[in-house]
């Protein structure tokens, strides 16, 4: 029997995401080893993982270091599905530097603080979203589940202790439900994605890039945009304290390499996304949704005050589900090394939250400068992208591209209420007078219509034609 293409892609990704992949250069006997744990498909960590590795930034920085120290260095990269196995390997002294999301980071720090020999430190951020939009709850297309309230008594897939799990619990509470009102099935992202597709769970609450991938494939739709929660989410770089104490120069070389990866992503976001897509097998359009210009993820290695505060706010949830007893955040969060590597501009950049991979230029259809990230969209036609000043201009650009017979790879637009960048053709569109407003979820669109007399939901195709 022939499978739909989306099912085949999902199965391929499930296979690719199972277990750990180990790769590295051939080790010379006199080379000093360094082991890096990363999550290739958790694309909010690419500046400390996939992108950094693919470009050889760390190896080049180590070669530069070796010219001054006279040493040789051998890097081993270990690729995992989630942060938990990276933490386990760090506790065993088998991984020196790792990257993972905020909840796994806290678990990492708490476990490390149980012994002087296993202590770890959060030394930099990879990417973040101040509103929490890197996590999303999705349902199957056409699901009768339309709001979070409809999940009462249902089974939801989430990875226990992950940011996706945290989103689900906090969102339920915000909407008048209790965590006990749903049954959470503890599953790894690819298993949960398969369970959603087979109908074994009513919803899936997961982190980047799974929600975007499933929606792009047409196998899911957004039930709840994490941006509605308004709670920052982040990923970061963590190191074993003992390793950092004895190999400070190597850790600094890694942070220099992370900055190299940031600069590439800031200056050439499309190129960076395509590199990550090639390395991971994820569709370029999905990677660019998160990591592109005005992407859902803001990449910045500085450790910002609101991100520190978010970690503090996350602790009670992790305690409530029994995966964390206590953690000394003051001892765990340490920006001294990234501050030293970053240089004199650190404080100023740590105080700012502007996405340096900004969408700029002039809208070629509406002929207006693109300045407001809350309105700006982007159309990917063939091998290039073009900015759109606002949602109506994006619709007009899609209409013009279709009329010209051009290949549309993707169209991106910010959610009208949260600002979360999403696929235009997978958004729910509302017409309110002369304005077109896109929403990542149907529930958000319906709330807007209920509050604005005369506003109506219309299909994407009709919105394009009416623009």
C-alpha cells in the first residue's frame, strides 16, 4: 500500500530521531578529547549544535587555540533526541558541553548540584522566545477539539518535564482547568507525533520543531499557540563545572564558535536555515519558520534578565511533578565566560531583546519599507524570499506570484494577537473591514470575531483572492 508522503516523512524522522548518533574526527593518541552533546533537530539549539558543527566553527577555533598552546584537540559530537540523555551523560562525566531547553537545563543543574563532582553551569543562551511560542499544542486536522477546555478527560502526548509539558500544564491552569483534568502520556516527540496521527492521543504538546513540522506536513493544526501564555522559553549551553575549571580555554573556544554561528544566522538566516535543513532532514521551510528572519526563535547568547526570571518561575512546576527538588540558580547560571568572550558590548546586548535576524527591506508589492515585526510577513518564491509590510500585502504578494506562475515555497505571517510567526496557508484568517488578520489557531480567530462586530473568518484561498 502506498503511504501518503507526509506519513513517510514522519516515519523517516521517527527513525532518524531514535537513539543517539555519535560522530567525530579520528582521534590522534595525543589529542585532547572534548565531547559535545546536542540535539540536531531541536533547532533552537543550532548555534551550539547543528549549525556550529556543520560549519566546523568549533574545530577551527580549537585549531587556532592549538597554535598558541601547542596542543591538539579531538571533538566528538553526540546527537540526542532530548536533553535528558545529555544530562545523564554529563553526570557520568561522558559529555563535557551540552545544549538543551529550559526545563531540562534546570533538571541538569539540580542533578549536578547533588555532588561536587557533577556540578554544571548554564554559560550561554542559544535561542529564546519571550512569549513562549517555541512550544505549541496541536491536534489532528478536523479534530472536534477546538479549545483547551475540550481536552478535559482526553489523553495528551507530552514529554514529561519538558517545556512542552510545562506549556500544557500552565495553559490548562490559565484556562480554568487543572493538570488532572487530562491524562498526559509521557512520550518522546516522534512517538507522540505518530500517536497523534493514529488517533491514540487527542493532542500533542511539544517543543520546536515538531509542531511546525506536523502543521507544515498537513498532519496537525494549532490548538494553542504557546505565545498566548506569555511566559519566556529558552534553550542554552551548559558545561560540566570540573571540565570548565580545567579547560577554560576550550570552553571559551566553544563560545567563540557559538558566536560565529550566531553571526552567520544573523547575517544570512536563509542560508543558515538551509544548512540546518540539509543536516537534519527537516524541511527548509520549517527550519526557516523558527530560525529565519523575524523567526519564532531569537538567537542571542547573552543571558538576559527576563530569561533568568523565567527559569526561576519554572522551578515550582518541575517540583510539582516530582522531577526536581531544589536548585541554587545563583550557582547554576553563570555568564562570566560568555561575557568575557562577547566583549564590551555584552551588557548593552543583554539588556535588549531585538531579533538581530531582522526582516527588513522594501515590500516589492505594496512598495513600502518593512519596519514593524508585529505586521511584517515574508514570501519564499523559488530560491529567494521577499518581505511584506503587513498581512494584506503578503496576501497580495501570494496572489501576484500565483498569477505569474511562480513556485511558492512558503509564506510566513505573524499572528495578529501574539506576533508568533506562522505559515500563512495554515493560519486562520479573519476579515475585519478592510483589514486581514491571521491567527495561528482557530480558537484565537474565533475569540477575535466574537469581540469585533462585522469580523468574519474566511478560508485562506478567499483571503488571497480578496486582497
